């Protein structure tokens, strides 16, 4: 059973209110299940909603934020229940999150979210870690990405087993079950 889950997601709310609702709900469910949130430390957008859901549910939040984001006041530095670490670079941020987490789950987000997903997934395929990586695919949000990944494999640019190893869950229960099944 996963006890520390890193979640990558948007620093904006997105255009659909359901994204913000889902982020908060995922946070609340993590707290109920006793799963510590490991995340990028942001206080706005989906990141803020996710962490607020954990805090409101009495859960634990472990954030890692680069100094330049602190200087822009983007983080949740002094909130009760948040253990925040300030690092110098984005790379250090991802490395610390990878070290702390037992698995990774991606919710809706933008370029930064995709970059985080692809970096930890690439590290997994290079055997730099063996932690599972997944997508929370509510309402098929990630279907176009999954289709693109399958096309890459079909055209010989990656192994199909790499694509098939990515956990894709339609809801949090399915995503966590898939991640739990791959924890070594």
C-alpha cells in the first residue's frame, strides 16, 4: 500500500470547474486513506486545491519548491501541516520528490506537469528508479496523450511494454490499485 504519493498537476485551475473539484477531492481522499502528499509546493491552481484537500482532511503534505518560486510567493511555506523544502533548481525539486515518493500520479496540468511526468517516467525506463508512474484519467482527459504514446510505440520509437506499464486509472481507486500493484 502506497504511503507517500507524488502528484503532478497544474498551477492553474484550468477552464473546467471539475478539474479544481477533482484536485480537492483527490487531496481529501489521500488524507482519508492516510497517504502523504508529495507535491511541488505551489499554493495556487490545482496544486493549491489538492494540498488544501489534504490539509482539510487532516492529512500530511510534503512540498518541494524552488527558491525562485518562493520569491514570487507561489508556495505554501508557513502553513500548519505543510512540511516544505526550498531547493535551488527545478531539477533538485524533482529529484527530492522522486526520493520521497513511492509512486507518481499525474492529474490535469500544462507544460510543467507534462515535463514532470515525462522526466520521472524516463528515469523509470532507464532504471534510475523502479517506482510506478500513472495518470488519473477522469472523463478520458489523458486519452489523446495515451493514443499518442501508443502511436510512438507502434512506430518503433518506444517499447509497447513501456506504454503498457504506465498506469491509467479512470478514477482514484483504479489509479491507486494500479500503482499499488507495481510497487516493488
